[in-house]
């Protein structure tokens, strides 16, 4: 049995900052609190009896910085950049504060995204492709040498649940600096944990 650890990057905004909806077209560094979250994840994974042997991440700075902190703690020499883990594109809402996003799409549409991954009008998200990407990563985990860590964003991570046949077994949202775990056996997938924050 192997495990795929699905990690959401650390914070990109700190207390007092104006929080914006940032997606695949906005490449932000981790904030001060985000760096602390990445460090906490790194220390957490380094304490595992069986440590993951592969770390992959989306191409944006926030995911790569989180992944690198984890890789360094595990002694993994190379973080593999994987475009399948790139944050979704929020279309006309990219870079906008949440009140403006809600004004455009409505509270019901945002709630449907958060609870059902129903894509609001104008967002560039392909749910079927994202589910397939996670299925492929689960297969790669099964055939790999050991456990794998995939660092991504909340917009992408939520589709891993459907890929594992675990839709409805946990809330879709993965908080910043948190992770989920899917156990991979030859003919079986199991959601072990979701939204664990060290």
C-alpha cells in the first residue's frame, strides 16, 4: 500500500492584507505566515516513520516554495514541476477581492463551488480533466517506489476526492497549509484523512 499526500500551499496573504481570489495567472510568493505553514508541513512529514520519496508541485511560486520546504526536510533532491497541479483560472474574478467576486457571480454560485465544485460562469475550469489528472497521479503513486506528495491549490485539490471515489466523504475545501491522504492499493483507493493541518 502506498499513499498520495495532497498538500495545499501555505498562505499568500497575512492578517490585515486584502485577500484576493488568486488563481493560475497570479504568481505570488508565500507570505510570512505561509512560510511558517510550509515549515510546519516540512517538520510534520519529516517525522513520518515511512517518509514520502517523491515531491511534485504546480509551477507557481507559492506551491514550489511549499514543496521545496517539504523536500528539503525529507532529503528529496528534486521537486518535480507538474502542470497538472497548476491552480485554476478564475477568469474575470482573478485578482479580485471576495466582495467583488460575490457581486458578480452571487453567493449561491460561490457556495455551489465550495460544496459541490460546480464551476461559476466565466471561470476556466475543466472538472473532468482535473479528475482524470488525479486518477493518473494515483496510478503513478501505485506504480512508484514509495509515497508521493503533490503540492497544489484548493481549486485543484478538491477534485482529488472525486478521483478517489470519495466525493461527499469530506468537505471539498483544503485549508492553506493543510493536506489530505489517499491510500492506494492495487484495486482499491481509500480516503485516509482530509484537511489535516500540522
